[in-house]
């Protein structure tokens, strides 16, 4: 194997002995820009793979995480054979012992199929791209609507539970381990002032049906075909578990509808792209059809507000706690992210009457 400038190179060499491939001429390079796991492209003269070290601080049940992905992949692969699922299903490759995750020293790893002639995109630039994103993630969860979510392990408890996230922020404020509260007190105060919205979220969440949701529906968790520029696979199933459709839709709005990157500091220049929002909500609802209840349709607008708010509070909590969860690359990186997400929450809140018009337009069009 080519030398890889990392302290984990010996772990990788040991890991690869668990798989029935010839890695004697393998090369490895970083892949993607995820916040949590360490992901690499592994290439041999005959094959290409995705190699991933799972962050066990964020995902304390790495074996269950991989087992969830295996259950989902198996189900989707069967549906694809029946022409009920249009996208490719990237495989997790099993070890010689038949395991989807292999522990080497302190970490669990997994080896996955690399889809050739594919690429990822980092941001949505047109309503047409937004339509493709909404269709692909809706196809994923809609196809899984007949798969019992109860079969999946809850990988991160209370992942999108606003009560839990506000409790975390409350504790971080009380502790203020890093003496960072003074610089962001105004942002903390704003978050706690949103109690009416928090109660609205709690009320509707308790009434919605549970689905298998992706929970990280940004565009770079889709693979696009280089030949057609159409989505060809949904990837990064780490947070797939029982959830609500409004969470997945809200995360699409959060990651697709702002003109700025998640950590851009030019928040005064942030704009909400209503054309992209319209493409998202039309295509997400149309792809689900009657598998989405009227209350779920209504909840999508709440989700559009919720996800920027809840991710903003998570970035703020991590900043106060000393940047223990999300990868950071500069001072106050998580604070910058929090400011950006709360600004997006404000813009979505201000635009809510217009967003509801677009949602009502969709319901009229579909009828």
C-alpha cells in the first residue's frame, strides 16, 4: 500500500487483512468533507472502495449503525429488483467473518462499494437541482415506508428532539466550561425567547407518524451520475433511524435554500431562495403522493423553521462546550455556524406566510 501521511496507516493495513481482496498495490486518499467520520477512497488496480472510520464519540453504537445500514440496503436492493426503487444501492462489503463493521484497536471501520463515474455536489444552484434532491430523498424514505422503522436501532437518541437540544444548551450555558458565554449571550437569549415555536414543534411532533428517515438530507449526501447529472444513489446512512418527514424536509431547506455556506460569516447578505424552496416542497410532496398524510404536509413548513433553529442551537452548544462534537478549522467556527443558522431561522420565520402559500399551491396542484 502507498504510504499515507497519517497515524492511522497501520490500523488501515491491519483492517484490510479482514477482507478477501488484494490490497498489495492499494492507494488511499481523503474523500469528502464530512464533519464527523473520517472517510477515504481506497483504490487498487482492479477495484475502488470507500473506507470509513466511525467516530465512536458521536456514534457510540458503531456496530448497530452498520447493521442499520445493512438492513436498509438489503430492503432497497430487493425493491430495486422489483423496479420499485430507481436509485443504486451502494453496498457495505462484509468482512471475511461476515461482519459489516470491523474493530481495529480503538475504532470500528467499514468498507463500502464506490460507485464509479459519480460525483457529489456541495450546494444547490438552481431550482432544477433542488427538484432532483427532493425527489431522491423522497424516493428513499417513500420506498422505505413499508419497512418497519422499529427494526432499526436509534443511533442518536433524541437527535431532533427540541426539548433535549434546549436542555443541552441550558446545561452548556450553566457550565460555561470555556468562558465563552459572554461573547454569545445575545444569541443564547434569542434561542430561549423562541418558546412559542418550541411548544408548536412539540405539539405537532407527538401527532406525526414515524418513518425511516435519513436525517442528513444535504445535497452532498447524494451521488450524481457524471453521464446524466441525475442523482444515482443516496449515501451516508449513519443517521438513518426512526424519524419524522418534517425533519428530512427541514434539513433540505436548511442546506439548499440559503445563498451562503453553512459557516459563512456574511450573514447580513443571507437570502432565502423561494424558487428553490418551491421546487423542494412540490417535488417532495409529489414523490410521496398519498403516502404522506395531510398533517405531515402541514408539518413541512414547521420543519423548514425547525432544522435551522435546532442545528443552530447544536452549534452554539458545541461552541460553549469547547468544540467537542463538530470538526472545526478556525477559532469560533461553531459560533459562526450558529450565527448563520439562527439567521436562516429568522429568514424562514419571516417568510412563513409566503412559504405556506407555496405549500397550499402544491396541495391545490396535486388535487
